[in-house]
C-alpha cells in the first residue's frame, strides 16, 4: 500500500470511528476513558497497516468487545490486541487482560504465572500431597535455555489455591492449533505466550465472572477461527438502542487524533 493510499484509508477510518464512538461509549466499562480509547485504536491502525485491509465494521465490532470487557485494545498495558486475519479484525485478550478480569471478579487475591527453563530446580507432584516448587537457576545462560514447563498459581479470597502446570509439549500443541502460531508473539515472545496459555487454562477452574467467560470465548475463537458475537448482546442491538453496561456509561470529549501520534504496544496476544 502506498503512503498516499495509507493516509487516505487512515483518514477514512478516523471519520468512521469518530461517528461510532457514541455507540462504543454506551457499552464501555466505567473506568475506560473514551478519548484514550479513541487514540489507542487510531494508533493501532496507524501502526499496523494490515488492519486497513480489514472491514471497518469488523474493527468496530472488535473495539466494542474490548470496551464492553473494559480492556484496552493495544495499549502498552498489554490487556488485549486488535489482530487482523485477512479482511476481519478480532479482539484478543492479552495475558494481563485475563489477570485484570480475574481481579475484578472479586474472588481472586493473586495470580502468578511463570516458565521453567532447563537447569531450574522444579518439582511438581499431584495426589494426596500435591507439590509445586520452582527455584530458578538465575545464571547467564538461563534466557537462552529451552523452556520445559509453564505454571500458574491463583490464590482465592476464600483462602483456596488453584494451580496448573503445562509441559512444553502441551503448550506447543496449542500453538500448532493457533492461526498465529508461526508468527507474531509465538515467535518473538514465546515465554509470555506460554504464561498466558497456562493462565487461561488455570483460570477456568477459578470462580468466573461473565466478563471472564466472554474473554475466554474470544481467546478460543482467535485460535479456532470462529467469530464470537453471540456472547456480546450489544452487537445485536441497533446503534441508537445500545444501553450502558452495569458499570455505567462513560463520558468525555473525543478529540481529533494528532498526526503521528502513537502509543507503544506489547506483542502478547
């Protein structure tokens, strides 16, 4: 795509998004700032030209899903990402997004995920006396060593503890089923993707909010190629009938996007 064509398409999308922001505001979680969300989305499109190959409606749908979950799509926080698949855009919750939703449920006290490298001291045992012990090697070779396991520990407000461990083989099996398994963060940030994979599975055993259920459905859809709209009732409603969520309607002025503005984006999807 030429620079002129890119600028033209970006301008067209900017106008489209500005017209749709009132609908997005009506479903967004109360803690989300509409001006920040607007800028983040435009920065995503400017930074990822492949998104301009997606239909504007699919980008709008993805932003609506992110706003309804209360997760920023593509900011440096790493809560979620707008990912292009041919002519369709999908919102995919990130590792930190899943953790944020877990805390918001009110049932979770802490979530900790980590990876185990060759050379680490790691013990894992199931049964009547379960055990999970990890002592990292912390030597200079650790970062280039092969990852052998990933695990997640969830501590509940009730005092209970939920944990899960995945082998490298289990993680790679999920990677192979993913449409993005040979590109993006699976290639550049394997350790973080491994942590996200085990966290997603572990959180399925924790008390789950409606928002977490929707986020996990989106994450599964991204791997399987499905399009999840049914989980998000607001997407079936006419624009003038979209009601505020239980977290209340957000308010704020939507400014014009300054030229060249961009926010940094992590790579964890």
